[in-house]
């Protein structure tokens, strides 16, 4: 079973579409009706669904680090800078992570792409 991912509303639709074509379990903030909530609440929403959040928004990094420091658990965060990693590289890396990792391996972790 693959790792379930939650896509921030900043993520290009092509990424979610490509990953779904690979058979991965993807939920977007738009589909969840959560595209207008703040970053802490969006990370909470991903946790509620038991999904690792993927984002290209640097503001999430501060929130995740803050949670790590306070030992507040979250499902995990995967980050890719929008100007440093291509959509193709993102899709390839997310597919690898989702198929090779168990949910507990990324709990309260931050993963930076490219891997």
C-alpha cells in the first residue's frame, strides 16, 4: 500500500494528476474544501486525513520546524522549491517516497526534494 499524500493548494494540478495516473492516493486541498485556510490549519487537516503534506510553500517549513521543536507530532511534510525542482522530478520523487515509505517513517519529519 502506498503512502497517502495531501497536496497544498500551491501545488500545480499536473503533479496530482500524474501521481494519480501512477495509482497513488492523492487528496488536494481544493478537493477537501481547505484551499483558503491557513498553513497551520492545513497541516492539521492533512494530519486529520492521515496524509503526508506536499507543498512548495516555504512558510510550511517554519510551521513544521516549530512542531518538531515542541514535539507535536504530524504526519510529515515534503517540500520542493518551485524554482529548483521540475514537475517531472517532483512526480518521480513523490512516487518513490509514496511507494517506498510507510506512514510512520515520515511522522514529524521534513523531506526536501529532490532526493
